C-alpha cells in the first residue's frame, strides 16, 4: 500500500448545548462525503467531536454531564458514522468522552478519549488524554472555567502508536500539543503521523495578555514537535462561537520539516485535505537519529516528579 495518500482535518463549527448527536453525526458524514470527493484515505475529527465543549461550565446535574459521555463506541448514534466511513473506504480519528461503567455523580465519569478507526471500520487504537488542563475543582470566580480535571479521569493508556495506514500513527488531544514530553513519547516509538483534535478558546479572559499570542501558542509547539520528531501532524479544531465562547479554528497540517502546509480559513465545518508522504519523515528521523544522539543518562529530571 502506498505511503503517500490524502488525509484531511475535518474541522467542526460550533455545536450547541442542545444539539442532538444525530445532527452532529450528519454533519460529520457530510464532511466524509467531501473527503471521498477529495480522495482522502483518512480524516481527523476534533476533540469531543460529538457534543458541545461542556467543561467550560460547572454543571451540577449528573444526568446532563452523563449525556455528554458515550457508553459504547460505536453506539447506536455513532454507528452511522462508522458505516459511512467504511462505505467510503475512509479511516478516521474521533475525539469523544468515554464513560466508565459504574461511575455516578457529576464528576470523574470517564475519560477524554480518542480512537483511530481504519478504512475497514476497525478500531485499531485508543488514547485517553494525559494532560487535562484547568481546574480540579470548580472555581466560580473565574471568568471562564475549564474543568477537565474535574470531569475526567487522568489518561491511563500512555501514548499508544498503531501500525496502520501503511505507517505508524499516534494520537494526542488538545492541551497535549503544548507538552514536548507527549510528542517525544510518540517520536520514540517511531510515529510518522500524529492526529490531534482540539477545543481551544480564542480568548483567555483570565489571562488576557496571551490573547494576541493564541495562534502562535497553538502552532509553534506543533511545528517544533513535527521537526524534532520527524513526523506529520494533522490537527482538527472545534471552531467558531460555541455557546458564547469563541473557539479558535486554525486546523492544520504540519510537515516533518515543521512547515504549516495547510491551514483552515473559516469558523465552520470545513475539510482541509492535503496529500502527505510518510517517507518524507525519513530525512528528519535520520538527522535526529535518536539511537545515536539522544543522551537519556542526562535527562533524569524529565521523569522525576517535582
Ligand atoms: N481542550 C483543551 O485542552 N483546551 C486547552 C485550553 C484550556 C487552553 C488548550 O490547551 O487549548
């Protein structure tokens, strides 16, 4: 199978608090139609792609919190997405909230997860977000809450890499992209492509000095990570004004050179196809040649708690 193929970031515009899964899945299938027309083999959907980004609120009704989680994947409402992708011969990355059986209450009901589904419709890998940003307990004095450590359990699967799409493919979720350790864990396993979905507000009302830097702080760590680990990155946003919070778009494809080779232009549902060649990773992997040049003996602090 060729190691050169077309892949796409499938950016989603805002999802309303009361928007049913069925409607969101229909939007995703429309993006799959566009992906099929662009001859894509794989598409990357955002983090928490099936619902609104609820961790921006301190929700106290357990039933509402539970409604944002999936008890099975695929489940009755996501099965049509799997079928549509398989019928078109397209694999996908999907971010969603994974419920853990037996949990009750309004907090720690499960994981912020993603899966890789191959073009035959098989789930080949699962990731649970490691870097959960924001507050571990609600703080109603903040202008914008971000309660991932309150709603989710810390990811416990490490940083898996799957042999699929004729290469080695890893996954990350949103805030992970700002952590070099996450990328290195994937680079050390030979990842050639990393898929990442995100929900990032355009403005940080509690840290307004960072607002003009938001785009740079989004792209810069990924450009460095692509170059330093010799891998492709496809990152898909939830974009636009979602329930009063503007989510940054800027879905992108980043080459192993560190160059941003494709960037989304709008705030809505948008497909960003780009032809990648996994063999283009080789010259960068050769340059950094981890086995020869890394000095793990000098890096002890990296794995020590501080
Ligand atoms: N979903 C995220 O992980 N969002 C964070 C926010 C809190 C800044 C991000 O790193 O984009």
